[in-house]
C-alpha cells in the first residue's frame, strides 16, 4: 500500500491550477452515452473514479477514446448491454448514474445496488422514487436494481430529501421521457447545473437547474456535443484551507469564485485575508486564526465535502469551534486520527466541539475516506516533523496529482510504499 510522507511546519506559498470537478465529470460521462453520436468532453480530472466510470462505459460496449489525460470522446451507439456489474459499483457508487442514463435511452437498465460507504449508509430510495414516478417498474433482485418501462412519462416529482445523486439521476431519465417533468426540492450544487447544461448542449430541454425547481420537457433524441467540465470547487477549497492551516499564501487558479462563497465566508470568519479575481482566489493567513461555527448544508450552504478540511483548520484556531454535519451520519472518523496528532475534540452525535490547540504533533495516521484523507495531509503540512498518511488510495480517487500540486506550492510531501523509502525521505529532509 502507498503512503504520503510529509515534512510539515512551514507555510504553503504559490499558485495551484484547479482541475475539472470530479462530481460533475462522473455524471456527465454517464449522460454522454444517451446519444448515438460522438460526444467530446474536456477538463476531465485524471482521477481513479473518472477512469473507473470510463471502464464501466466501455464495459457495456460504449466507445471510449482518450484524446489526452483530460479529454475523452464517447459514443454510445454500440452499447450492447444495459447491465452494470457490481465490480464497478463497488469501486465507485456514481456508476449508478448509468441507471438514469440507460433507463432514459433504452427504457431498461440493471445496475448493482451500491453499498454504504465510510461516511454513511447512503440510501438510494429517492432515485428509485423518481424512476417509478416516471413510469418505470423498479425491482431489487439478487443485489441488482432492475428498472424497466414501456414508456417514460413526465411527472411532478417532490424529493423528500435534497439529494445530488437522485436529482441528477432522475433528471437524466426524465430528459428522454414523454412530456413535462417538474422536479421539486432538488439539489442546487454547481455540478447539478453542469450536468443540466451538458444535457442541454446535447439537445435536451432542462430549465431551472440551480434553483429549487427543475422543469424538463422530454426529447426523443440527443445529439453530439463538445463540453468542458466546470472547475472542482472542492479541490479548490481543499487548497484554500491548506493555505489557512499552514499560515500560507496560496492562489487557486481556474476556479469559479461564485462556487466558493461559503468556503470564502468561513475563511474570512477565522481571520484569513481573501482576494477574489475573475477565475482565481487568493487566501493569505498570517496565523492567529480564531474559532467559528459551521454547519454543513446542501449548496449554497457550507459543503459537507469541505467538512474535514475546515475541521483540521479549526483544530488550530484559538478558542472553541463547533461543526455540525447535517448531511452524512458518519463523517467525523478523521477527528479520531486528528486527536492522535494532539487535537482537542469532543464528538456528540452529528456535532463536534473543537478546542483549538497551538500545534499538532506529527505521527502516523490513516485516511478514512477521500476528503478526510486530504484533510489529514493538511494537518501534516501544518505540523513540525514527519507525518505519514496511510491508505492514500482514497485520496487518489478524487485528487489529481495531489502531492505534485502540494509540492508546487512548497509542500514537502512524497508518495512512498516502503519503510526504506520513508527512511530515505527522512534523511533527505533532515
Ligand atoms: C454526492 O453524493 C457526492 N458524490 C458526494 O461527494 C457529496 O458529499 C454529496 O453529493 C453531497 O454533496 C458524487 O457526486 C459522486 P446525496 P450523493 O444523494 O449524491 C441522503 C466526495 O467526496 N439520501 O446528495 O450520494 C443521503 O443519505 C463525495 O466527492 C437519501 O436519503 O449524496 C445523504 O444523507 C462524498 N436518499 C443526503 O441524502 C437518496 O435516495 C445527501 O446525499 C439519496 C440520498
């Protein structure tokens, strides 16, 4: 298994280029198979999850042509299978986006049931509710979701929970249903809007993405398009909190500042200086950061995918901070690892009370999931001495060239896989 080994304790300074949004790219790749014409998508992040999604599309007969690390051509004409095997779903839950895409296009789809994951049980009842509302028969047999419909008809659907996945999945199926679908209480994340814009560029008729109500007039056919994925607001925020935690001065490039409003608001609250440009944001922290309170909420609230990153930063801010995680039921596991670095934290249910400490002490920690893994790297970068982060495969699922980008702003971090390499690193940096 690979680890990151980090020598921390000095500020991160410089500029970092932000890549395409993983959570937009995964849905857009699934939606791309809904036409029999060729679709070209660029600004894809070169991360494991995207590569697994491309394998899943090729696995059912879709044509996938990688033009370069960040650009792919997809053609769904030769798809011969409407069944997505458990192997793909086990690797990335988002393979379930192929359910909405295949059901919309072929009126039939079979996708292995996704399990829970490290941050919660993650049910998909709202996805199934939406497909049934459109007229599909949806059964679960032998660990598979089987969705079939003679016809899909537009419907007025009210989601019981604001859910990114169900909003996108049902939007895809409704794109090729007959008539008008109105979806209410929908997710408004930038990546939901990006998928709607992508589908509209293929000839769909979707209005209202980014608001509480999305209206879709079904079309019979979708056509080719060329599309560029939006920048990843979560990757950007991760580097912004890395600047705050290490008392650095980092500018994230190729971002949409509007998508970062909740993150910027919290960075300013704890005492960082933030400067916004057209497609960049600069974060400067001179230390002496102070506590604040944060509750994760659906967009435009503070993103749950940024919760570990602000958690690490608040653990180094003077005073008492609180974090309330309102989206997932098990997203505080990283705080146990952080406590091993000397953080002073008390968890009660979905709330954590954090007493800021002056510094962490370096040790070996383990990444419990994607965003928490990135946050523990931030903790290591903010800490004098050598921190080792295990289980970094999680991080590689969603961050492209993570250690390279951190080195580009002065981080002393290497990917290693043996004890000998760790010793070599320690000698080199001592
Ligand atoms: C997406 O997951 C993201 N993943 C997650 O990012 C992100 O944390 C999450 O949205 C919230 O923003 C991708 O886009 C691939 P949800 P998703 O459906 O769609 C409940 C990362 O780090 N719910 O919005 O699975 C659910 O239990 C990942 O990149 C139902 O009850 O999230 C949760 O409490 C981690 N029934 C809440 O809704 C359903 O049918 C939000 O889940 C669906 C969801």
